[in-house]
């Protein structure tokens, strides 16, 4: 689903220090003055880049979800060494009548 470029809001003004402080407050971040200034420059550069991208003519360019195809790489499911029941019960913190005993998780 593609948005009409005319409908995409464009930021007429760059982000200012007050907006950085508001975002920090909402994010529960304590930023030093140097960090605020750094974020201010970084965010304004990113927004400028996005504004440049909005000006590109993308007519006829097919939409895509990812730039590369996703492919699952699966290994063969080969069984490895198996433990005996006695070995498993020996490793368990608690056992009873040949079973691993665990805390109750459901009320009766």
C-alpha cells in the first residue's frame, strides 16, 4: 500500500531543542546538553534525508517489503547422543517414581 506523496506531511521546520527535550521526557531519558545537541543534529539530518527521498519519482517502481528475499536455512534434523532415564533423573533437581518432579503451576 503506497501513500500519495501529496498526503505525506512534510516538516516545514527542523526539530528544535524543545522537541528533543519533550521526546526525552516521554522516553524517560536523562540527556546531557551535549547529547541533546547531538540528537538535534542527527534527527534533523535524518529528516532532511527523508525529505529528499520523498522528492524522488518512484512511478513504476514495484513496492517491496524487504530489499532481499528471506530464505530459511535449515539443517538436517539428526538425532544426537541420547541420555538414559537414569541420567536425566540424576540431573533433575527433584524426581519421584521415575519422573521429574516440578512445582505445581495450575490450581486444582
